[in-house]
């Protein structure tokens, strides 16, 4: 088995996951990120899992906006990031508003 075939683990907190994903996404036009697809997919899933575990409720609003509400009632409304656009159907803590 070559060194390229072994899986390696790194420890990241939620902030670091988001930062790394944002960094990769911001540079996707400068670099070919296709070889990082597996890493990107894992970071996306970790990010959504962190939101779910933290009690963040996600609503999909008209025109593609997301409404995120934390357990304290703080609410953020924003357009989804590029990597979030197709993930809404995979969330368990979601609600679609027409």
C-alpha cells in the first residue's frame, strides 16, 4: 500500500472546519480542488452535524435563503454558501417555508 492510499486523521473544531472549508471554496477558482472532494464532503457533513448537535434549526426560505436559529433564539438569514445549496434535503433539523 502506498502512502497515498492510507487514510490519515486530523482533529478540527467547528471553527476550524468552517475556516478550512471556506478557504478551499474561496480558492476553488484558482486551484483544481477536485482531488479534495472527499475532504470537502467530510467538512460539509461535519459542519451540518455540529449545527444539529448545537440545536441550530434551519429553515429554507423563498428565493433560496436559509434561516438559522440557535437554541437561544438568535436568528440569521442568509443565502446559502456554494457548498450548502444541495444539502438542505439531507438535514434532519430543517423546515421548508413557502
